[in-house]
């Protein structure tokens, strides 16, 4: 790794998963981790193993299966947390334990009920303990930016002495500003005497919308590791967004003079996958990956871009993996053409996954004349959602219209039996959901429903995401079809399937940490 290289530490699967309403199962986390590897991030923070059995299993799976990248696991400054993280990381090629404890007086007094001295001693003991197990130990002083600078410097100096190889400076509540953060970084560089023995890192939250600016400031001031999440997911307002930090470092290399090894052409794909699997859509005007990020509306801009792209475009859509070649396949396209298209779009699927995607492509091609790249992405990504199909949609029929009570009849298959049920509702979708609830004998709370069209045009695929609640938990489901009622039914059934699996599995040790 070169002196100017930035280490990109991705915490989508840990801090990103703390986004309200997000819950990924182990298979989905693995899918994202594999894509993060394609994106070529340097380290993946795979989870917080002591938080739940599900988190532990996910870290273990990623550690065993994703090679050629660092895999990190979070632990509070306690032996039990560190043991659990170590256990989960055993199969990893490049494991790292990330130990944290708060250092601000607010956190010490109200959360930890510890003195500064006690927290310092705990940090030192636990870093030494983690180092006795593993070669790479990262230490975070939670709420660093609201901590006393002198005390903070002492904590970092002591943990480096105890064996920390990376020291992370979290702006936990998104409070700092670029100018102030630069001062703190430079203060630590001059007041932590052994700073040259560890890698400096930052972790910025976005409460005041400054996470990316603060992270870039850190990069400018020589901080080696930047922690980010895809689409800026994370606690509350989220973390510094990977795509924004990376593209800013690349586009303004003249200013930052730093190198990133991320394969930027995988950015768009990664953003889409994360948004599909988490159910958190990307706002249209989001920098880099929003639907409008490369759209030029005003005539004067369009004219400028047509005569010379650089008039209004500081980076190309291709640089983040947005393809230009839009109209692709149709009804008569064969398997070869389909496979070639998957490759061109950057997918690396095994034979089984290609077969399943091809079947869905053929079904779609019967109904839709031109299949666009976005349709193929939707077909592949919809299948990336890993929910066992306990219940399957056999058929759905509705009757609806002005002055007619919407009614729906559904047939739901479970292990060879088809259960039928009918119901009416406030609209056709409501009627379908009620009929499904009747057929499967479950009552759930519908928390959210959104429908978006994958492409333009009358025959566009509709993608429905639903969130349902039961026993205080939320479950996500997706459905894809040209018929939005069918897409809605599929999404609702997939959420119920997820609920069935996760509720039967949830006598888990959910310790509710953090
Ligand atoms: O925001 C934060 O302080 C964290 C730490 C665990 C690094 O996420
Ligand atoms: Zn955080």
C-alpha cells in the first residue's frame, strides 16, 4: 500500500445495519460483503457479534467466505465481547477486532458511570486482551469529538502502547465541523507521542450534514483510514457515504492528493444492491448515486453537455458503472446473449443463479418488448433477497373500480397444498393483503408500502417493497412484476416468509447493545 493510499473501511454491515428499520439476514449480509469485495474496499466491518446470534453467524460466514479483504468485528471494551468477536472472526484471512469505549464526559457520566481514569484503564486492559488474541486491533474512543482533547490524547497514547494498531476518531453524534476536526487531528498528531506506531482513522456521522466534509478534511490532513457506508446508511442521519468520499477523492485528486483503490465502476451496482436489500431507497438528488445525479434538466445545461460534457459534468456516469448502452435484449435473445449481458453489467453469478435469472428474463420478455439494463438488474437483485419461499403465490384476482367494493381472491401454495381465500378492502392492494393474511392464517401490521417503476414506459416493471410488523419486529419483502397488484402480492408474501423464518429463529440472545 502506497503512502498516499487511503484505507477504505466499510461499515455498512455494522453501523449501516443500525439504520432504523434495517435488518439483514446472514445470506443478505454475505451478498453485500461479496459485492464490497468486488468494489475493492480494504476492510469490511461485518457486524457486532455479541449483539445477537444472527450477527455472530453473519460475521462468521463472511469471515469464512470473503477472502482478500480485511474483516473486522465490533466489541465493547469487555472480555465477553472480545471473545465473541474473536470466535466469529476465526476463519478470516485478515481479521481485526474493533474495541470501543466512550471518552466524553457526557458518556462517561450518564452512560458508563465511570471516571475518566476507569475508562482509560478499561480501554488499555481490553486492547491488550484483544491483542493477545489477534494481530490487528482497532480502538475507537466513542464520542471523541466531544471529549477533552488532553484526556483523549492520553487515551490514544495508552492504547497504542497496549497494542492498538489502528486508532479511530469517531464523531459519534455528527457534532464537529471540518475546521475544528482538522484542528483535533493535528492536535492528536502532535500530542500522542507514539502516533507513528498506529494508523489513524476517522468515523463521521451526518447529523449536521457534514460527515463527508469532515471525512475529506481528515483525508486532506493525512488520516490514513476513512470509515464509510454505502448510500450513507447508519445510525440516525447516517455515516459518511462511501460513494461521495471515494468520488470526491478521485475527482479532486488534484486537491486531496490521495489514492483510493476502490473500483468506482462497481459503485452504482453496490448502491442498488444495498438499497434493495435494506429497503432504504436512495433520494433522487443524492450525490453520485441518486437518479438525478447525472440528469441534466435545464435546456442550457443540456445544450452545454451535448456540445462538451465537461461544461456541466465533473465526472462521467460510466465512472460509477452506469451503462450507456440502454436497449438490450428482447424475446428472441438467447442464453448466450443473456449471459454476455450479465457479464457486461458486472455480475459474476454461478450457473444456478444464471439459470434462475434466465427463466425470469424469459417470463418478462413474453410481456415486455424491450428489456433494459435496469430490468435485468432488477431481476438479478430481486433474487438476491434471500427469503425461503415457505408460501408462494399461485394466483391473484381482483375486482375493483369506481363505486365497487374492491375484492381479491388469492391462491397461496405451501408444500403442495394451495389455500384459497377472498376478502375485500379499502383498495385492491388492501383487499389482496387481507386475503393473503386469511389464506396463511396470520395477522400482521402493514408499516410501509412503496411502489416504484424500474424503467419508464407503459410496460415498465413495478417493484414493490413492503414492511410489515409483528411482535415488535419489522420484516421487509420485495415483489417484482409488470402487474403492480401481482408485485404487491409477491412483496407481501415475501415479507410474511421472512417473518415466519425469523420469528421461529428469534429466541436468539438479542442483548440490545448499542
Ligand atoms: O459512531 C461511533 O462512535 C461508532 C463507534 C462504535 C466507532 O460507531
Ligand atoms: Zn458510528
